[in-house]
């Protein structure tokens, strides 16, 4: 979890710089959500350490951080924040034409499905947010887009 939280930062920055020419404010908003996702993951991971937990318990800010990290839906809220950033980034990829349209549209669809599942669970806790039908499309979209970007790079018009 710690590695995932830390690696989210360069990933978000790379995506931001890629789609910034399309719409600067939307790209910055998406980056903000990805950085918030990383911060939530880092907080959740670090508060599992007893020494960190002990130090944080001595201040009101630290106690608030511990309460957030131990909130039963903290991980789901991190996933919810992730889906917002992902939806915006894939929307910008749809508008840009930088990656094949099918990948961009699939990513946008998968992000919206995962967002809906997370939102439904936050509103109705009995709704299962972490189910395969909500996250397999996202897994396929993120993996295929990542592979495309690694192997083919961005198709930027001159």
C-alpha cells in the first residue's frame, strides 16, 4: 500500500503534464484528486505503525488524522477520490486523441462505473463497492492504457 501511494504521485504528474495542453484547469483538478488519493493511502499506511500512531495521538491534528485513517470507509473514500481523478484524466484523453479512442472511451466508461459503485457505497453502505464488476473494467482500462503509453507513447499533433 505504501509503494502504491508513493508511486501515485509521479503517475499523476505524468498524466497531468500529458493532458495539460488540452485543458489546464481540468488537468490540475485531476492531479489534485490523484495527490489526495496518495495522501490518504500514505496516511492509512503510516498510521498502522505503532510509533507513528503514538506520536500522532499527542495532538488534536494527529488525533484527527488517526480518526480519518481508522474510519471504516477510509480505503473506500481513497478509491472514490481515485475514480474522480481517473474520470477526469480519461475524459481529457478522449478529447485529446493522444491515445486510441477505444482506450480513452473504455477508460472513461470504467472510471464512471467505479465512481458509481463507490458513490453508491458511501451513500448506501450495504451496496458492495469493491465488487469485480465495478473494478475489472478499471483494471483492464488502466493496464491497457499504461501498456500503450509505455510501448507507443503519446500521439501528439505537431
